[in-house]
């Protein structure tokens, strides 16, 4: 009972160890892909919002520019103080986007006003006020000096310390300034400027946000903040002054990108918050607008979904564990009953009855085999009793037969000893590691899962070693079958000439060799195109190539193995070369004899090269060892290109089964 439970537990654990990594890997790929899709969707969404905002700002600024430009001629047409005052009022009243307008004249334009004349209209809520400003030296102000020096219209921003008009936050203004020229000589007589409140502009820009905590910021040409949620930074600080050059290199890079007038997006940590920033310059200006979207908002639903999926995954794994445990126990229950009955038979009780099973799986077939064995055993027991009376007459014949049987038994024993010696090592390794995995969760006083007792590196080493030795056992069993009479007969029956692409056969042989030697480096070079075809049995050609590659990996340093393919006349030559101890001259012919090994203590059955040579010769080719090469071993396989046979037929079902089993 204990053994049966342990077997079921081991089978369940093995299945879970195979299923869980695949499940977790698939889930991880889905999460990574979802993360990339969400990030891309957030970037597209932010870029669309920024583009719409930029279009709104451009329309706003264009409206201000157009309103200013089309009214500039009226100043020249009606160059009188009262007309200029009325014109500033008209501009603000007819254009709701304009928060203020001033027309400032050159000294002496109107002698009765002396050196200074500047009319200003300001919008205060729903009312509009127009005044002639008190005399002050406005000629040095940036909104007057810049268009005068440039001789063309331009945008200027400045900081009004007085803030007497209470238009903006802390007196921040953006003005579109246009110089006024009079007469054919284009004499400069003043500046007409239309003012925007940056508070007003901020409301326009921040009218739409893609996420709850996202926000806009606008920088000037030197990186100073024009628009920012933290109003204490406006006009007083820049993106370069608030960023630490050592710890916030990404923010410095963002500042350089924006001040350089570039468009793009990047991930930046702003004030300790990882964010996605999309930015682009304002056309025709030295300003740049950025939309900052915190990643906590972008991935909010993603993280919520992660917690739900983790809970579902844990519950699902527990359900799978319980289901597979019950399934495995139910499937192997007949084995326990069969064990008890066979133990009774071994004790001499032949009256035990083993019923035939209707199951068609391996357990059912095993039970039916034991049932038939018991029936035949009972039949033969009766025959033995009958033949015992005649045994005395044939004593002399039996003595001779016994002697021959003993000799055959000794030969069989030697063969079995050789085979068992080669099989015992990988089998012991697999059994040892299986016991380690079995006992790891049953250490005295231990709690938790197997992963808490063994590190991932130890688990990977154990499973890799078990896989390698299992593959070695499979290889030796297949060699024994191929060397048997049944294997020889079957090989002759299934050989056929079919189109075989040499490069595909070489690559498949190379991939198979890496199963046994994952850390070995093999260089494949071919002088033939991928569609080059010979007519031969690709299955047995691949078996021979695998064996040569296996020996090259096994008996060399594992780092200087070359696999070459070239055409030599009407033949294709496969060359497998390694750098290792090589084979002595006295042993060059013996290595192709069955069960012969250069070193009796070395690993293997002594069947690899003989079987490979037999396969190649049956296909009409040649397998040879290069006697001129002394740095290791170099084997040649020369295969005729051949032509398709008119009698070739499709593989029979038995042929396909053999090829699949061998592969």
C-alpha cells in the first residue's frame, strides 16, 4: 500500500513538474505581451491627446495672431490718441481669446502727451476696461524691444512684477507683438501687442487628460516652466534646475529633447514617480508642451488584473494537483491487486485467478498478459507432470542438452554482464536522483515544498542529468535492437530511395546530438544549397550521422568539432572532424567490429560505429576513417547522389512505426 501511494505521488509530482513550468511560462508570456500592449496603447492615447491639445493651442495662437495682423492697418489709418484707445478696446471686445491689448507709440508721436503714449485694454471677467497707461519706460520692455529690433512680428513672454492688471498667475504673460510702420519710408512708430494670460492658456491645454493624475507642462527655450501643476515653479525654475544631474539623468535628457524642439516620447522618473512623457514643440515658437502620464495610472487595471489571475492560478494549481493525484491512484490501483496475486503465485499457490481486463492501456494489457501467463503456466504444469515419467529415458540427451545450455548460459551471462554494466550506470544515476527528489519533501522536521529544500540550479542539474542518462539508455536499447536479427531484417525491409535534402538531414542530426551534449560546440559548414537532394533513405543516413557526431562530442574536447558537407563528383561527402585523443593505427579496423571497444573500461556497447558502417553500406555508400589525420578523428561518409527508383513505393505502416520509434 505504501509503495503504491509513493508511486502515485511520484507520478503526480512528475506530471506537475512538467505541466507547471509550461503553464507559468505561457502565463508569463501573456503578461509580458499584455504589458507591452498596454504600454503601446497608453503611448498612442497620450500622443493623440497631445496632438489634439497642440491643435487647439495652435488654433488659439493663430486666432490671436490673425486678429492682431488684420487690425494693424487701422493704426496707420486712424493715427490719433482717441482712435488708438478705441482700437485696443475693439480688439479685446471682438476676440474672446485675447486677454489684453496695448498699442505703444514711439517718443513724441503725440506731442501733447509728451514722451510716452500707451493705450491698454484688459479683460476682467465679463467686463473690459480701457486706459491710457501712466508714463513709464516701456521702451526697454521685452514686448516692445524685441519686435523693434527684429523688425517683424514675434511672440514674447515676460514676468510682470507689478501685476497691476491681475491678468495672470503672478503676472506671467505671453504677448504677440507686431511692429507698426508708417509711410512709404516704413518709419517705425510703435508696437501693437496682444496679451494672453498663461492661466488662460493653461486651462486650454489641460482641458483634456487621458488619465486621472496625468498633467501637462510647457517649457520655454531655456527649459523654464510656463505651465506646471506646481505653480511655485512657474518662471522661477527650469527643468534643469529641479533635476539632479546624477540621479535624474532621464529628466535632464527630457529637458534637452524639449528645448531642442524635438518630438517624441520617453519613460522618465519625475519627482520619484515613473511616468510616460509625450512631448512636441509648439509650431513657430520656442515652446514645447509635454503630457506626463504616471505609470501607476496606466497600469492600474493591469495590476488589478494581475492579482485576480494570481489567485486563479493558485486555485487552479491546487485543483490540478488534487485531480491528478486521484487520477493516478485510480489508474495504478490494478497494479497493486496484480502484485498481491503474483506474490501468491510465487509462493506456490497456482489456484489464484487473474481476470481479463477490458482496459486497452498499458496497465490493462499487462493484466491480460499475466492472466494468459497464468493459464499457460497451469497448462505447462500438467505437461511437466506427464513428461516427468519419460524423463528417465532421456537422461543422456538431457545431460548433453544441459551442457550446451550451460555454455549458452555462460555466453549469455557475459553478454548480459557487458550490457548491464553499461546500463547500470545511467540507471543508477536516474534512480539516485529520483530518490533525492522523492525524499526531499520528507526530511525530518522539514516543511514546505521541494523548491524550499533544493535550489533552482540544483533542480536544473538533477533534471538535466536524469534526461541525459535516460537518453543514453534509450540509445543503447535502440542499438541492441538494430544489432539483432530482427533489426537487420527490418532494416532491409524498410530501406528505400526517396528524395532527401542533405542540409536538412545534417541539421536534424545536429539538433539530435545537442540533446545528449547540450554544452558542446559543433560548427556546420555546407557547400551545397538547401534544396540539394540525393536519393537515399534519409532515416538510416541520419542515424549514422548522429552516431559519428555523438562519438565526436564524447571523445573530444567538445569545442573544436566541425561538420562539413560538399559534393565530390557523383557523390556527397559528409566530414565529421574533432580534436581529441584519436584512434591508434592498431585499432582503426577493430572499431568497426561489433562489441569491440578500444578501451574495455570505456562507456558504450561497441555497436555505434559497426551499425553506422552497416547502414551506410546498405545504402550504397562508404564510411571510412581518415588515416592521415592525427589531431583527433576525421570520418568520411560518401553517399551516391543516385536516381529515383521506378519501383519505390510509399512506406508501409510498419516502416513508419519503426522510423517514429527510432526517432
